[in-house]
C-alpha cells in the first residue's frame, strides 16, 4: 500500500517537474522568436532624399524621438527631418568634423573636429538653435565620440594622441585624459556606464568605466583582426564588430568571450543592431545592406541582402520604426588640379549626396 501511494505521488509530481525543467532550459532561441516574429515583411528601399551640398561625410546619429537625423558634412552638420526628408538646418562654424554624440537631455550635441590636424576640439552645439555654444580642446585628431548618461560625461577618442579626453557635460570642462595602448577606432557606450573602444592595430577591444575614468578590461579578439565598427546590445551584454579578414563576431562584454557570427562583406562599413527584432545590419561600399538574424546568443543566420547604392557604407538604424538610414553620393573622376593618384580616385560629385531609407 505504501508503494502504491508513492507511485501515485510520483505520477502527480513528475509531469510538473518536467514541465518546469523544460521552461528553465528552454533554448534562448524561443525567447528571441517570441519577441521577433519571422513573418515580418522584407526590407526594401522605401525612399531616397537628395540633399546635395559639397563635402564628405562622417558617422550618422539619430534622434528618433525628435525625428532628426544628424549628418557630419566636413565643416558642418546637416539636420534632417526623418518624417519628410527635408533639411531643417545646419550647424556651422566647424572645420573638419568626424563623429557626433547626443546627450540624453535632448539639449546638446557633441562633434569631434580635427581642424587641420594640429589641434583637436569637441564642438558643443545647441540642438534647438543649431548654434555652437562651446569648443573644448582635446588631443590630436579626435574621431569617435561617446556620451555616457550615467556619469553625464563625453569621451572623445584621439587617433594621433592614442588617448581619450573625458569631458564633464555639465561644465564642458576636461576632467581626465585616459591613455590607450594604440590608435583608437570605433567606440560605443552601453548606456549603463561602460564605454568600449576598438584598437584595430592590436586586435583588441578595451572597456572603460566612465565614472571612474579607468580601463577595466582589454580583450584580444583572435582570430579577428582589425576590428572596425562597434554596436552594443546592452540587454544581453554583447558587442558586435566586423573584422578586416571579412568576419563578423560578437563579444561578451563581461567576459570578453568571442563568438563567430559569419562572413562580413568586403569593404564592410557601419554595423548596427535592432534589439527589438534581434537583427544585425551591415552596410558595405558595393551598395549592399546585409541583414543577420540572431537566433540565439551563439547562432546567427543571414536572412536578407538589400541593394542600396555604391558607396552607401555609412548607416544608422532606428530602434523606433524599423528603418535603416544610409548616406552616399554619386562618384566621378577628379578633374581638378590634383596629384595623379587623386585624379583617378573616385570623387563625390557635388549635388548628388543623398539619404537612402530602407524599411519594411
């Protein structure tokens, strides 16, 4: 009789136990797909806005709540309305700009300006008036720039000085200089106080604690060499980067563990990540936008390639409306008085600069 009662108890408890175990060990892919239906429409080019103007361009930044796209154009910043594609205005009084960061208050933007290469500055501009309100000296040739909301600070990464200039956003004063082991490349923040910078020559990514202004880790990315382009998925402690050997990898931001994703296109440019749908976007100079889906933290699949326009390797992805914004120009032969090398280098044709909008 005792054995019979035990058997009945087991028959009642075991199914529930197995069910709970199944839930606890359910693959991460189920959680991803629950938030990312696979029956979504395909991406395609939805629009192209011709903005024209002279000059090259730097890294894009998007203020999705305000419907604004900021585009560095050599000596100025174009501000575009993402609802209409119209130019709202330009931030002027700059010389040779590279990258932009926006603060979390919606008030200010920060631009790296290498000037003539002998002196570097961060230009602070008011996002309402589109006027420069402060200029802050940095190291030589500042390129990448990151705003950290936790410490309310701005980090400008100096290519020639091999350092990061840390600026207090409340006072616009330099509060620290962090030496780096090599020339810094792309940089990104996780929005939680950590800032990551690629050191391409060393094949490393370095993590900085913005509050303490200290380097907390440096990770070798072998077999990845020459990491370029960084994007963060802070919810899952992942970074994504492209390697010069045409590989894509993810990096665990707590351990530095490297996970291969797949092949990157030759001449890969910017990469970005849509956390809502677990999609990784990679733009390249041939005019192809490659889209990868994350099926698990260690499993990725290429799901689509979208033809854009040659040269469209500069990109930013909106987390709000499932759109990617890319910029490029038409190119021709340089007919000016230049060296033979520059004469045969593809040159942007004035007046042909445009924004390409890719969406569903």
